[in-house]
C-alpha cells in the first residue's frame, strides 16, 4: 500500500506481532495522505497495549537503535527515524473534570481511542496488523467528511468541546488550514461552549492563533473566531474595532474588517508570523482614541502610540514572548503610519533618513505592512497610493546608499569627544552626540568623520568648550 511504503511501518508491524498486540497509524498522517497533502514530519502510532513497550521494541529492530524518549506520566514514547518523529501511545479512553482539560486516562480499545479524537477526519486509522495490514478503519465516516470538506466531532460536540475547550480553536484552525466548513451542529456547540476557553492557557491559545495567522488567508479563521464569540474573549481589543458610528452624517470605516483585509494582503508577501501579528494589531489603538471633531470629522490621534502600549498588554495576558518578537510587533504598530504619511506628501531626504534611522533593519517589514494597509476600493486611488509607495521605496534605496543611516553609528564617538575637549562623561557629551546625529539626519552634514569632527568643534565653541588637542 502506497501510504505505508516507509519501512518504519513494516518494522512497527513486526514489533507488534512479536509483542502480541495490535497497532495502527492514526490521525494527521492518515488524513493528509488521503487529502494528497504534504504531511508533517511526524507519525502517531496507537497500540492496543503498551505504547512504551512497542516503541522500545521498534527501536531494537531499527539500525543504530535510536534513543526512545519515554513520558511515563502520559504513557507515551517517541523516537526519531531518519527525518520522522514517531510517537507511540497505548489506546485509551478518557474522562474529564470540568475545571481542567487534563483527562483521567484509562486503557481502552481502538474504538474508544478513536472516540476521544477531536474530529472524524483525525480519527482515521490504517491497520499495521498481519490479518488486515493497510485497511482503513473509519468508524465515524471521516472519509466522507474529508470528501465533503466538513469538520465534525466523533461524539456529541458539546461533550467534545466542553471536555477539552482547546478543540474549539483546533476546529477553526483546521477549517482555515484545509479550507473546510465546520459542521453546523459543531459550530453551534462552539458558540454555546465559548466561555470554556478561559480554562485554556495563553500559550496553547497562541499556538493555535499562530497557525491560523500562518494560513494563506487568515481572515477565514479570524472571522470564524469572531462569529463564534471566541475572539471577543481572546482578543477583545480587536473586536472593539467592529463598531461604526455616525454623527452629523459622517461615518468612519469599519476598522475590524479593514484589519482582516490588511492581514490577508500582507500574507501574500510574507511568511513571518510576527509581521502578520503586527498587521492584526496595527489599528487596535483606534477604538480607545476615536473622537469626533465638528470641523474635521472622525479622528484617531496617537492611535499608533496607544496601540503600541496595548501590544505589550496583549502579549503579557496571552503569555506570549516578551522578547525581541514583542518589541518587533510593538515597533511595527507604533510606526505603522510613518511611510503612509511620507507617501502623501513631497518626500524629503530628511524625512526618509529619519524613517530609515528609526526603523533600522525592520524598514522593509514596515514598508510591507504599510503597503498591505492600502485597502481602498477606488481603483484610481489604489493605483495612486501604490505608485506613491513605490516612489518612497526608491527614495529609501537612494538615500540609504548615499547616507548609510540604517543602524546609525555616529562618525565621531563619545570617547573621542571627551578626549577632544578633556571632558568626563557628562551632559555636554550627550548634547554634542545628539547634535551630530540631527545634523546628519537633516542633511546639514554628510555622514562622514571629518564633517562630523568639524561640526563638533564649531558646536562645542558655541557651548564655551575649548579643544584640548
């Protein structure tokens, strides 16, 4: 059978026969094979018996006897064969306490193991047993659900989702990844059980959100999260944008649906999930900063700065990494309007130098975000805005090649200034260094040592400092 051509399956079958137990390959590998989809580099084997014993026996039959990682608490074991991670688990049945997604596990039959699976399409199994090797075992008609592109639970969805609320996010994630539809009964159950998501850790939630954001069209999953009510619990800052007000006949655009469009736009140009996060959060500051002015209409002054502060709170709440990844998203949100402003005005070298200086190595990511932010449906405006952006891009290249201000380091250092004027670390040093930086960014002097040296000497004289050497 084509699906089981890898030698690991025959070796597992031999090990199972030696131990006198039945074994099956189950879950994602089977689903993806039937879909003709590139499978992940891992395989799940379920044994009607001890998964740990089976893993150890398989290892003993493999060349070089790969190391077996054993997880006694879970009754599972894992080994690596070539480029595959293979996990072995004993067939089991589960029961749950309402306050926890950690199940009470007991040994079970293959059927009971399939019942505990999240969706019918993930309960499919191929037999590795001598009497029916390669046979598809499909007690819940998952093959039909694959054909009809349906996400459905093996048991009553209220039981499935209440027992392990993470499965609600997984249903939406699979729908987004596979471009499937969630069964009506299952989706209504997600709506009923949405509040159960609060027992799930931020880390597990973010793992699913990252997978949704990594889809070719993330808006599919994000809209399902919104319609189910889950998004309002997980990211209320985002759903707050779905509010259009009218005063005196003046309205503003719906920033929620605009945001989803921006995320889809940027996903055509980057696989970077953190840049996609920046697109998702780039307008979150608009809800708290929205104001109406009789003269100019709706305004969102300082929404980028407010949004940047909100990014950190979201990362903290969801237990996301508070390292360079958070700082990158925050930086993108804070700077998200800068290139847009440049594209609307006559682009000066000084403004471009400042953009390059402030964005540093992330200037291309920032331009990708801002280009995705153009969502106007007016074809003339769309063409004009993109042409203006191309002009900014060209100017960025031209100015960067000439002035080299990315990751700017002053041509003359603080140590040299101290030596030049026989100064100790002081406020004056900071003033002179800042003056050099400003002079270069404003184009008053080139980004060169001699020009910076001459500038510092003149500036120091005005401050009453005398050159010592």
